């Protein structure tokens, strides 16, 4: 898009582009999301930015009306496998907050200077500025949904000092922390008994029922459970995080914007939340420093940064997929909160009860059971000497030693090759782990889809969504392969 096309999107308040770019108004000093409901400013007063961090670095503060810091992330970062795409996935997972820019650079295999230069060139902000924007959003969320003392809240959000926290909040939100807390929306949810309510936003239509169906049949007892009836279910699971542990609850029926007429030429029939919405989430964490990371991992699980408009435009033109896309607008490609857990479950194979037995034997028990949640899924190190199948032990040994890396921004090609080379794993299980564990939206060939290799180019970069449509329609290949485990479930 050029700037004129971006201004047209702003003029029409097009929610398709929320998170894809931001615009700022010179006369007010405020930056917004494209769908901001405020009066459209004159073109001469508008500047465009590729990231919220870039707008903040240019001296603009966040709009209090449209909350541009709360938009879904760009689907581009899940598609791209280059340095910038990988860096953005690592930053979203909190690597800069935990390990600094040096740690980010080491994970990427580049110098810190190269990482800084490329991110600044494409996004108008370096890794520190991007991480700072992430911390500010976390702090605002805590201010407006919890009663935590400001001092405790600042460090939980990742700030190094109270002064840094206060200065950042004034600069980005044009208000003190106390003022931001007082300005929280009337009736907004507040935490109770250590519970943090979060709205997990998404763009476009969202096939929530199909997504919950997918997770329900794969839920591992003790680690996951789903309560309620279809249409009103709640997905619950334990979380193994960097500083502590957590429990997450996500409701199937969230909130949605009023539906607008879909853009011409896109396959996007009437659906709840056709212009976007959110899933209601509640988190209980033993260490609040894990909040932003937990939110990002849940977003990956539910594929909430997807671009259903781009998916529908691409796949809707396919003779086979077109009717399927029209039938299920907004079908997502669920990921995983823990790629190592997903890898173990995939290679272990069998029904969820088999993984549940592994959890009971080797998983870490919660201090107190919470409904059906009793354990954390065991990490690879706990399974290297376990009495499990040899392929699972071999995979866990490779994960525990760092021979195979499945982190958010890891090299997907290298990881898939290494997984496929392990005895008893094979290419199909490796492709499934790449799709779900590493969040790759362009995986189809190698997962039992008849003719996938011949049509992969036509589906790119949305092969994973094509696969899910074929699965839902019962059109995938029937053959099974050893080690395909969960992929064959």
C-alpha cells in the first residue's frame, strides 16, 4: 500500500488494516488505528507509521478512544521467515525484556547492530523501542484491570525503575499512571482474587466454534479442559512460563464489532464479528512478569493475529477451497502455547489420554488442583530418561540440549529438517510441529493432503488454512504415518 491507499483505509475506518499500520495527526500529536471512529483528519495533517513504536518514537501519544496499542498484531510476522519476521516473533515472546538486545541478536545469529539497523529500516523503531511499546501496553492493561499498587505493577510490566515507568506512561498516554487508572472504562472488568481479565482482540470474522472444536478433541486431561456447551464453552489450561506458572481461561463467546459490508471481491459472508472482536480471557499467574508473554502465547494458540481477509482472497479463488472458505469464514489455524509440549504430544501419538498418563507420571503437580487442572506438562529435560517410546526420548534429548530449537522466532526450516531426521519422527510429524508449534501459516504439503505438493504455490502463504478447511470438510488423505501422533488424531 502507498500512503494514498492508507489514507483511503483511514477515511473508510477499515478495520482490516488495524495492526498493519498506524496513522498520526500532526495537529493533535495523537496516533490511531485505521478504524478509529474519530473524525477523519485532513490528509495534509496525517503521517503513517509501520508500528506503534515508530509513532511513539516520533513523539505521538496513543489515542484514548481507539487504543491503537491493543490491536491484533500483523499477520506478516507469522508469514515471514527473514530476520525481521523472526525478530518480531521473539520480541512478542518477551526475549528483549528477559535477555536484552544482545540475547535477541544471539538467538537470531546476527550482530546487535545488524538487528537494530534492519528493524529500524522496516519498522521505524529498534528492538528496545518495540519492547518498550510492549511493556507500556502491559502496564496500561494492569492499571485498568487490576488493583495492584503502582510500584508493584511497574516492575511486573518489565520496567527497570518507577521513574522510567512514569516517564513512559506520560509520553505514550499523556497521563500519569493514577490518571490512566481513574480513566478506565466504566464497567470494565476488574480482577478478583489475583485474576487478570484480558481481551484477546482479533481482526475480521473468527470461526470460534470450529477453533474450540479442534482444541476440545485434543485436550489433555490434567493440563487442559473445556467446560460448557458448544457456543458457550470455556477453554482452560495450565501454563509453564519463564518466571513461574499460570492458569488461563478463554471463553468461546467473546465480543464483536457491529458487522459491516465485506470489501468487494472478498469471500467473507455474514458472520459474527465480521469486522473483528475479541475473546474474553482470565489469567492467574504466580509471577506477573509473565503477563505479556502469556497473552502472546495464547494469541498464538488461537491464531488471533491472522488476516482472514487475505486468506479468503487467496483461497477463495481456488475451485476446491472457495466453497469451503465461504462456508466457514474466519477459520483459524490453532497454534500452541508451548511448542516443546506440542512436539512431545505429536511424536507420542495416540489419544489425549496417552499424553495424560505421561503428565500424571512426569508432570509437575499444581500446588492445588483447579477443577480438572492438576499438572503442568513435563518439559523435555524431565522426559529424557523417562520410560517412553524411543522417538520421544530422542526428541526430548535434542530439545533439552538445544540441538533442536522451537522458540517463537527460531529458524523453521532448520527445525523441521532436524525433527524429520530423528528416528521415528518423520516428515509428516515434523511438518505438523512446524505448523502448530512454530505457527507457520504456509504448511500443507507433507501433512497427508492429496495433491498438496502440486497446489502449494496457489495456496501460499496460507497453506495451513487450506489444510484446516480440507480437514473440516473431511477431504484430507486417509493414510497414517508412524510418529504423526496428534497430526493423525
